């Protein structure tokens, strides 16, 4: 199974590379809400982009979803029915985000990315945020959630060394090369990058305490499952 997963993973990445220069103009989405590195934490009404096998097969016939269920690794978290429903009821684009965001300029209202940026090397991460700037409309919002480097480092003096190393610095899933963490951020580091790119009003948001009413409306109406079940730090930057 492990060998098969590695082969499928390499094939999935190869396909991502073949499609690297795509720039799609989405039709009829208003507002256009994009979730980068979505995994299976997806919501109705969002355009979910990920480089995984799940995103690749989402548009394939339903029997393929059942076929790939075990291979995808999703069986650790979801029943087969839940997995099939997630793929069939949501909109995915399969894309290796190391090659940028596969959308044309200035069409997106909100870019949301959760626990994904740390899966890119530093320069690739900055390029991705520049890409977010490129695809956002004037007044658009980028929302970035990452594991907090400050929190991770605080585990060490508390004696939680293994937890720090395995959950934050050497995260690994032998079946997917995408699972690795390649960089880490604290708020200041991320703010510096977002400021340099040109985002305005970058600020830190506390988990489940949000001053941005419009965002709360979106999460309430569209129910981002992530916010209900994981803790984290939130950042937001507005386009000028
Ligand atoms: C830890 S998961 C986060 C999933 C979800 N956003 C969440 O918060 O639960 C990281 C996701 O990033 C995706 N990923 C990692 N590197 C990627 C890349 N270069 N291009 C596209 N997706 C990538 C993985 O496939 C995985 O789904």
C-alpha cells in the first residue's frame, strides 16, 4: 500500500507540474471565495484548490472516489460515504500551488489558506502570497492561518520536545510528499512579508474572536468546518 501511495503521489505531483501555467477565469461566482491548500476542509460555495489526489479525482466519476478511498489516506478521518460526499458536493481544482494560483488577475474576493503556507519553502510561500495579491480584487481579503512558531518553540522548555519536533518541524506522512513542513512563521514574520507585498491593514486575529463582521457572516453562512474544530492564529490583510 505504501509503495502504491508513493507511486500515485508522484503521478499526482507530475500532473500538477504539467498544468503549472494554467490561468482559469471562473464564471459566475460572486463573491469568489478561494481556499488554498484546502485538503478536505472544504465548504460549499468555495473554490477549493489543492495538489492532492483528492482534488485530482474530485471531478472523476463517483465509482473512482470509492476506488481511491483507501489509497487517499482519508480513511483515517472519514467514512467512505463522507469522503465521497466531500468530493462530490464541493468544487475542487487540482493544482500544485508552488506554481502559483491557477486564476487570472483580480477576480477573487477572499483568499483563505489554513495550515498550508508552512508546507512551502520560504520563497515559495512569499510567491504564493504575491499570487494571492495578484488574484484578489481591490478591497479583497487574504486570510492566513498557520501554526504559530512562538507556540511551537514554547513547547520545548515545557518538556514537550517530541510534540514540538513531530507536530511542527518534522511533520511527515510517508504517503504524501506534500505533508512536510518546510518553514514556520510567527505573526511579525508573516506581517513583514504581507506588508512588503503591499497588503494593507495586516492584523492578528484571535481564534473565534473576530472583529470582521463580514467574515463572521461568511463563516456562519458558509460554515468553514475548520474554525469549529481546530485552534490557530488568524491573520488578515486587505488589498489597498
Ligand atoms: C495540513 S493540510 C491543511 C488542509 C486544510 N487547509 C486544513 O486546514 O485542514 C495541507 C494541505 O496542503 C496541500 N499541499 C501541500 N503542498 C501543496 C502544494 N505544493 N500545492 C498544493 N497543495 C499542497 C496538501 O495536499 C494538504 O491538503
